[in-house]
């Protein structure tokens, strides 16, 4: 079996006084695409934010390991430079900073050096083409006035350039119409390679019609309640989350 | 004015010394009269205590410690600020650096000379083009406006006249550098720009200090735009940490004239600037941009006036501050639309970015609208760095110490975007980077 990239053990996370994650266990290996599916309010985004180290999310118990290293308390920027990437559900705008300058800054941070400008421009143009993005996009301010679809493409563009080993895609399908969804999923399939792993967090199965996961986890009330292969997606599609919610209530 | 401040001002300034300066400048009679008016206005200002109710203007200057009024040692013009037709703003058409007494050489390239552009030290212009000065000097800023404009009128002598003839379009900027070289308690640079019909030019005016001694710098810029002229006027205040600055900029636009003005305040212990624009003719437009960079205990005040007299004119003021340490910023923006200014658009916006818990910003917008068919909008915001923005940058691997730089540069960059050409935009970004390196 390939190397374990992400291992989460007994993770409990609170926002303020409220506990949202109630003991999450998850293992993701190199070369795998995992889907984490759950209803609204189940704590999916809390998990992605907690992995990345958002200050509003307080880890009260459990550990997070990346390539065998405990990253539970590692500063966010350090995790990112080591190869953890989070595609945000709601990426914020950075007014006044152009997409080009931003991409240049983040690739420099990730790679530890600033390569030749010409090579960078070629690489950026190639990645933009993969995502069917207009070159004029590069001159706009990051996420400033972007449509939902543009924001998600911009996240994928960053992922393409940063070449993370672990990419967490938080509801990347939300706010996309069917055409935009196809483009984004095509991009994801092209970016994915056996050297990395992806954790796709979603409410719906529709994204998984285009990106096929190796493993699927059903996430309810702050826990993984069932894991399986891609057949679970079909089960969720036909039965909804009810059965799993009941199961979670029974376990609680 | 406090009693001690009044006494100190009287120690350093007198009607006799103002007259002596006038004699040295070879003042014609009309100018002698102006100096006298200035002195009287200054004296009246000194006696008026406390300052008249309703004038927020000069709040900052009044808090300046009295002992900071000091002639300091007399220094030479620093060579680094000297000559050459290039600099931060790129290749130049003309350059003039001058001090409190010393005058550096004035350079003007062949293209500008052939086109008939006048770029003259003020004293030389008094000799060679008295008719232009008599007509326009203090036509936009009256000596009586404040006690400091009074003092300025009594003591001015340094500065320049720029005249861009009708239809001439200068592609490269003209740059002035007024350097406080000490030896006097005050430095009073005066700039008069006459932009002829359909002409276009960029003028950059810098104010700097030669040494570290305190100084009072009271500058006036009068900008007159004839029909269809375009003027880009950039002022940069980079005085030392001990000095105080009062800048008064008054512009008048004839029909269809276009003004872009950007004031950058990056120095001084305190600084107060007035950016006044009067849209006299119809169809003109003015962008008033300002950037206040506060650090340490610096106090900055920027006041804008968008005065709409002519119809169908547009004005847009965007003034930003970035404040560190325990610095303070006051913005006072007035939009005035007369009954004659129908069909005008006037916007005003003042976002402030506080990078320290001790920094403070205050924003006072005022709209006085007599016309009924106009569009006006104003907005202000005061806040620190958005934590979600910071987290976003961190999540991409940007180190914590760099997140502030990126967000701050982005915050200021919008001002550059509003400048009318790509060269100015690029130069502005580079200057911001330099300033950030010096301040953070």
C-alpha cells in the first residue's frame, strides 16, 4: 500500500463553547481521491478549516498527521509550504493584489525561491488554459468581484501551480452551474496525479459524476459514520442522508 | 494659537523680515501689497484665539509642540536630491531642485523647450514673466484663507512657474523638489501651473528635508487648467520626522478639463493638506487621490473640496490612510454643488487601514448640495487587517510577516490604478514598495 499522507485520529474541534467535531478518524494515502459527504451543518467545513489551522476552530483533542509528522499545532503557512492545500468554499477577496502577483508570491513561498519571470508566466498561462480561463483574468484583483465560478476556478488555478501533495477541496462544486462544474472537474482530473491525494468535501454527488473517488466517507454530526467505495455515492443518491443520520443518533 | 506659540512665531517672523525678503526678490509694487496682505492675515490669525468656531482645518497644526519651530542649521542641498532627468517617476522632461535659499540648476529637455513650455524658478519668472504672475499668483489661494497662507504670502519666494502652452502635450513629467535646507524657521514653496487649452502634462512636486532638524514647511500650489487641458499633479511629502507641513493645493478647471491629483503624505511629525478643486466649466472631471502613511506619532490631516460650479462635471475623491504606531489621521471631505452644477456626479470615499491598536482615524464627510439633478455618494471605513484575508494568504504558504505587506500594498494599489497612464501606475507601485520597506 502507498504511503499515508493524512492521518486524523480522534479529532475534536470546538467553535467557541460548541463542539462541532466529535472524534474524527480518517486516513488518506498517496494516489487516492477521497470524498467526504455529509449534510449541511455536519461539520465538513469545520474539518477542512481545522486541518488548515484556522484560528476560530479550537482543537480540543486528537491529532493530525501529514506524512508521518504531527501537524496539529503547526502554523498554517508552514503546513501550506509543506504541501497541504485547502480550496475554500468561500474564498475571500484580496483587493488591490492582481492574480498574477498573488500567484507569483504564493509559488515563491511554496517553492522557497523565485524562478525566472518568463518561466512563471508560461506556467501560469498553461494552467489557465487547462481551466479554460481568459488571460485577462490574470490582471484582475484576487477574487474581487469574481462570480462563484470564477472564484472556484481561481482556487483550482492556485492548486495547479502550488502542486500540493494533499489537496482538500471544500464544496468546490457549490455555486457552479453545470458547464462551470464540468470545466472545474476536468481541471481537477488533469491536476490530480499519483503523487498526491485529494479530499473532496461535498454535500451532493454531482461533482463525483466527473471526479471518481477511491474512497467515500459519510460524515454526520461531526463524525465519519460510514466508509466505503464509490458505491456509497449511489446509495446516498437514492436514500439520502436519513439512514446515516439515524445511525449516528443510535451511536450517540 | 497658544500664548507661547504666538510668542515663538513673533520671535521668528516679522513684517520687516518679510519686506526684506521681498526686496531681495525684487518685488514689484503689486507683490509688495500681497506680502503686506499676507502679513496682516497672519497677524490676525495669531490674535484669533481660540480659532473661529466651525473650522476643523488646522486641527493638527495646532497640536504641534511650540519648541519645534526652530530655524535649525543651514545645510547645503543634498547631492542625492540633485540633478538628472530621471528618478522614481521615470524619465523626465524637466527637473528643478531648490532649497530655502540655494537654487539648484533647472533642467528642461529640448522637446519641452521647442514646444514653448515655461519652467522657471519663481524669482526668475518674477523678472521675465511678471504679467503671468500678476494675473495668476494667489488667484486660487488668497493670503487671507488661513494664518499659514498669510505667513506663506508674506514670506514666499521659492518655487516655480510652469506654463504649458495651448495644445502642447508633454509625454514625460516635470519634477520639482523643494528641500528644507534650514537656516530659517519656515520654508514657503509656491508652485503655479498654467495648463493651456487642450494641453496635457504631468507635474510631480516633492517636499523633503536636508537634515533632521525640525522645520515648518508651508507650501501652496495653484493649478489653473484651461478648456480641455489635462493635468496630472502628484505631490509627495517626505519631510523628516521632526518637521511640520502645511500644503494648500487649489485647482480651477475650465470646461472639459481633466485633473488627476495624487497627494502622498509619507513624512513629517505632522502634516495637513488641502486639496481643493473647483470645476468652473461644464464637462470637466477631477480625480482627487490621497494616501496618508502614518507611523510613530505622526499626525496627518487631509481635507478635500470638490466644488461644482459648472454643469455636467464629475469629481471623485479617494483618500486612504495606512496607520502604524500611534499615528492619527483626520479626513475632512467636502462636496459642494451649486445650483448651476446640475447633472454632476460627485463621489467621495475614505477607507482607512489601521495596523496597530494605538492608531486612530477619523472621517468627516460633508455634502452641500443646492442642485437637484446630481449623483453624490460618500463612503468611509476604518478597520484593521481582515483576519479571513490574512488566513487566506497563510493557507497559501505566505509567511505571517509578509501577509501585512501584501494586504497593505493591495490596499494602496487602488490609488495607483486610478492614475491615467501605465507608467505612473507602475511607478506608484514601486514607490509604495520602497516606502513599505522603510516603514515596516
